């Protein structure tokens, strides 16, 4: 099941950059954290507003088609 419905782009939030659930967490920033070696659990500890499915959606959105 796709989690991409969690990814939004709203003009008033982060200048239309894709974000997670309309929060001010750009997908690109989340992917950078994960690519830098942070685990999903560590990101969730550091950003309590996020949910595991948010990070999985970010990964899914950045995956090649």
C-alpha cells in the first residue's frame, strides 16, 4: 500500500516543497537525515511530530520508479 498520500505540497508551507502531512518537514530534509546514517528510530526520537509511516512515505517518494 502506497504511503504517498502523506506527501503534500502546499503553497503556504515551505514554498511548495513536498512536505510530510502539511507539516514543515520537507521530504528532502528527511531523506538527507536518513542518508546521513540516522536510523528511522533516531529521527522519530528527534522529531516527535513525525510518524514511522511519514518517513517511509519520504523514502517511497524518493525511490526511483
